[in-house]
C-alpha cells in the first residue's frame, strides 16, 4: 500500500498460530479497511500495511494450500 498510516496508537495482537517458538506475527485490527502486520520480536521496527481485502485473499490462499504446505 502506498498510503502513510500512523500506527502509534495501534492495539497489536499476536497471532494465535504463532505459538511460543519466537516466530510471531502481530496484527492491529483497529484500522477499518487496513491490516497492519509486524514482527513481535521487533515491535519498534517496520510494519507492513495491507488492504483488508488483500490480506483476506492472502489468508484464503494459504488456507487452501495455494502456496504448498506451510
């Protein structure tokens, strides 16, 4: 996405699939129409911001096995 989004007040939640292995993804669901994603090990680092529609398409593709086994 090309728009700048201020994530300073974001409420981040860890993915329930992350487990305790240190490879964790966090999402902020308080941005209507957008899905900010970040690495929980680097909370001050960069975040990726996808359209909600694009993120839903990606998740559906992963669930259907489009990228192979993950």
